[in-house]
C-alpha cells in the first residue's frame, strides 16, 4: 500500500496521503513521498492542476509526534534531527508554491499544526462542512512557529495570533471567512466540488497559468510601483506566446482556441 497515492484524471493529478491510522501525519516518509511527487510534477507538462487529499478520518494531523520523540534520544537532544526535519518540511511546503500547476487542498476532518500549514501552503482549498483547523502546538508546549509562516500569509494577523496562542480549533465556516479556504461544501460533495474547481483551472492555457502563478507569489512582497513594473513585464512575455494570440483570436471569432500547450 503506497503512502502517497497518485491518480490522474485528464490534466488533473490527484494525490492522496494514505496513512489513515496516523491521521496522515507528516512523518519522515510522508514528507519524502510528497517531496518526490512534487519534484516529478514540476517537470510534468501534461498536468495542469493538482488536488491533494487525505485518506481516512482526517486530512492531516501535522508532524508525527512519536518520530519527534524518538529524535530527542540523540546525543545532542535531537537538535540536528529537528533542524533537518523542519528544513525538509519547509522545502516541501515551499515546493507547492514553486510548482507550475495550481495545487488545491481537499480538506476534511481536521487539519492541525503542520497539517493546517499544508492547507495554507496550497494555492486554493475546498473544505467539507465540519472540518476543523488549528495550529495547536502551544497546547503541548510547542509554538507552531513554522506553520505560522504560511498561516499569516493567508489570514489576518490578530486572528492568526489568537489561533497560535490559544491552540483552539476554528470551524470550516470561520476558515472560509478568514480566507484560509475558498469554499465549504457538504461532505458528500467534497470530491466533486474540488474536482470541478481543478477542472476549471486545468482547462486554461497551462503556460499562462504557470507564468501567472509565479508572478502572483513574486509580486505579493513588492512595493506597489515595483509590483506593477514587474507584472507589466510578465504580461508582455505572456502576450508574446503563440497560444495567447490564438486565445485572443478564438475569443474574437467566438470559437474554442486551438492551443498547443
């Protein structure tokens, strides 16, 4: 049984974390499996959207605490292991935003600590009604400092700080209101609604979405004048694509574009 399963439907890759007995915890093996798959998808031009989900009762319960406890047994108290663990986790999370394809989290049950970070790191998210989100490490004496990076880039500061310092869960409806997820749907519709969103993305010109996704994240941290200069150059590059010219012609001629990419 694969720890991470992949099934492709047309131009959409569906990745499913498959460790339900551990609530799909981000163990060393799970981090490695996700990183390997993301590295492969980065080179796969046949895929234009990615859906990430979890098997069983939960989307992802964060880091594997049993593995972390074992890591403390080293002579240095686990310092080298923990540094390597959080470095590997950060690399995997940032790989999501560096992928040319948009990644959509399909969330149910709970997404807690690094599991909440995983949702926040995805480009979009669809959640089932009843899903709970939290950065709960403070409850066991471990402030969720690395999950905080992604969380604070998704939701307002005061709400993020409240979650981080109280360790309380928020419901899916609150997560939607704060901007952590795009939409909340009935559990029985979760897969269908997520697939529909992925299908809409995959139907677009892949080269345009790729250059746009990169520009989206690059411009966020820029001053507004610099952001306009940068994105203006990106649009110039985009306009020079053969398939963009075809898309404009198809729109004007009221026909479906004949894209090559």
